[in-house]
């Protein structure tokens, strides 16, 4: 039985397909159409998933999407009605925008119109119609049963059904999806019971995004930059942030809405085919507390660093507040974590130190793309009660290319290349890295989720302090304050880091042991931390071998791993990799067992 899951009309559009409960393929649309975080309908991802499974859409039995416009409809209408009664200006579209509708701009401002619009939004998009059109198949040929899975239920499912846990506490936390920002519950066997939620307009993700905008980082997905900036500052504005977002009993929290525009004036959003854009969320009250917003091109000062540090601390406080409540309610010590805020790897790394949780599972696509995966399992395990039989340990669910395909691309490029044996290739690459090369490493199946985990990676020597600058100057052009991350052999984590809980998807930040920091300066952030990937042989044998070989040469079982891209989405095909190699000043490119070296001049 095949189940196809889709995240569409929302950032990070993606598709996933499972066959008899096994995850066959999952990928983000941006990798195919080369538009970062793109929204719209993930037609290329769907086509890829079907071809990877070797089925046509006519043979798929269930199709689901991670949105349910009818979810919480009464709350949306009530919210709109209350605001209308209070005489808050134009309203239409706002609540709908929070639930992921296409636009959130201006509107009619009449309660009746709002209610009507919200009710209609439940019917506006017909997934079956869209899918048939996009795949150019007559609608009558689609025999699948179609499902709407509420956004946060899809998140929760993605963090539980593919986890190793029979029973676990679950938390999904993000900006908004289907009118909800935060949902928690408990998973047991084939069931997920929701225990609590926080509704629009209150959201930790919104606070983080609003502050990110205020600090002069306007793009969708820029929140990670602020997380990287935070360790340079002091949390001297923590009281201000405690005023901006307050915790309440029962694991809940509330925004001080004076600081935000999304609930009152509305914020422009676009969820079209391109990269999502979100208008200004913070209100003028931010300026009253912190002074004028920083413009993108203004220099960064202590004020920005301290705001970032305060925001990060407050996010952690609120996150732990929810998690302690969740533990209290469930008594469980295993946690499945999901939602866009689960990309805050700094917070994640501190969960084990600050809450009673002992094991944390964060699926590699913890954000919205992963809801495509959650939809599949919510249908298969949750709805159809089929047995759970899949544990997602790696992230390698994307396209792969045969040796013939890689050779054909190399021939086409006209570049000279050498071919090594299976055993030799990692030794050669390890030697290149140890010699200081900037090395493109393209192997096997592409990763699902934002992190390159050793199949679409740029790998360099972490012992060289200047590697950060070299990478930025030659390829990445990132802000100098942003850290680069390490990949380490799982069996050696304790030698280098203060915590040893596995982090196979690079979504945990731990402290590098004091005595090791000088040894691996290129991956040690200003506060002594590192966002590590723990690599085990059974999950990625070739990458494990590469790091082992590097360890044998240098005594250091760690490499610096950054995603294989310049500024665009991570490369998907050999052609993308070759283009990136040619465009940048990478020294050597490994494609499978073949290596292309940059020649002098
Ligand atoms: Fe989400």
C-alpha cells in the first residue's frame, strides 16, 4: 500500500511516499526548482517520489496534505468576530493567513465577510484537482482516498511514528499552521493524544521571526542567523522579552500583542511558487524598547547581539516551561520534538540539561517539509492502524544517481577526473582534507531537511582556524559571526563534547570540551559550542569511513561539514554539484568514486 504525503501552499513545500509503512522517498521542492524554501505545489517532489517508488499516481491508495482549513474553524470565526466587535480595522484574511491561506493582506473588515471567507477557505483548494492538473492526469483516474491532516498533528506524527519510541511525549512548536502555534501530547503505539495547544495569535516562532526582522534579517529562514549571533551578546534585555512573551499555567504562554502587527493590522505573506515572503511583524513598540530597527546594511552592534542573546534565552525559558509541563502531565522521559522552532538546535541541546527528558528524537525535517512525512504516517499508522515498522535514523531519502549518470555528467562537463576504488576514495579524500583542501562531497541519496549530513556536503579540516574565513571567502559568503558545524564519529562524541546523546540530524548544540577547543577551532563557536552531527557506521557507512580515515591520518575523528551550495538550495544532482564547483573556488569535487581537481590558473 502506497501513501503519498504533501506539504503545499506553505513554506518548504515537499512530498514523501511510503510503501507498506517503509519510507521510500522524501524531498523538498526547493532542491528541484532551485528556489529556496519555496511554497506552492511541490510537483517535482511528487514526481520524484512516485518514480522512486516505481508507481504511478493511479496506484497510490492514499494521498494527504498537512493542512486542514476546516480545523479550528469555530475558533477562527470567534477570533475574527471578537476583533470586529472591538472595532479593530480591516480583518478579512488575517486568521486565514494564520492557518496558511495564501494571502493575509488587507480586507473587508466586516464580520460576515470574514466568517464567510473562513468557511469558504475550507473548500477553496481541492487537492485532488491540483494533483491531477499538476501531474496532467484525468481526475477520474485518481483512485486514492484524499485526506486533510491538521498541520500540527502532521508535525507530531512526524516526530513519533518514525521514532524509536513505543511511547513518548510530543511537542510541536512553530510560527503557525492551521491557526495553532504549539501543540503537545503523548504518542503510544498507533495513537497520538493531544493534551494541549496554543492558538493564534500567540506563538514563539512569531516572536523569533519578528525579532529577526527587527535585527535586519528580512528573509524567510533567517532565524538561524540570529541564533548564531546570540552567543556574542549578553542577555541584558531578558526582562523586556519576558514582557513580550509571558508564560502561564499549564505550559501555556501569551504574547503581549502591543509588540506585534500580525493580529491587528495583518502582515503580507506570499505562499506562491517562489520563496515565501513575510511582511513586518513587529510593531513600533519594539522601537520604544530597543530604539530604531536595524537596516539590513547597518553594521551589527552590541545592541543587536544583546537582543539576540536575550531572545534566545527567552525562547529557551518558554520552551523548557512547556516541556516541564509536558513531563509533569505524562511522566515520560522520551520526547519527540518537531516544528520550525525545533530547528533551534541551541535550545534542543539544552533540553536534557534543563528538563527531566532523557532522550530526544528530532526527525531531520523537523520543520514544515517534514509534515509531508508526518501525513504519510498519520494516515498509515494513526488512521489505518497499520503496524509501526519504520525507524528513521538517517535523512537519506532523496534522489541518487548511478555511476553511469555521474560519468555522463562529468564527460559532458569536459572536466578531467580520476576514479578510485571503493576503499581508496575515502582515503584520498581524507588526505585532501588534511592537506587543507575545500572538498565537495557528493554521495548516494540526498538528505531530507535543511542539513547536509555527508551526502551533499562541503567538508574541510576543523583543525585549521582559518577554514571559516576560507569557506566564506571562497564559497559561502555568510555573515562572519555564523558558526560552522562538525561531523564526528558517534563512538568518539564523549571525547570531544560534554554531552553524548546522539545527534544524527545535526539538530543539537553541545559544548565542546574545554581541553579540545584549541584542537578543532574551525567548528568551535565563540561560546565554546558546536552544532554536531554524530555519524554512525550503520547509518552512513561511506561518510563514517571518510571521518575514520581522516581520524587515522590526523588523530582527530572530526570534520567540518557545511551544506553543498553557494547561496542557493543545497545541490541535488551531479550537474548542480559540478556547476557549484565551477562557480566557486572549491579545490576538489568528489562525485561517487570520481574526483575532479581544480587545476592552477
Ligand atoms: Fe509548522
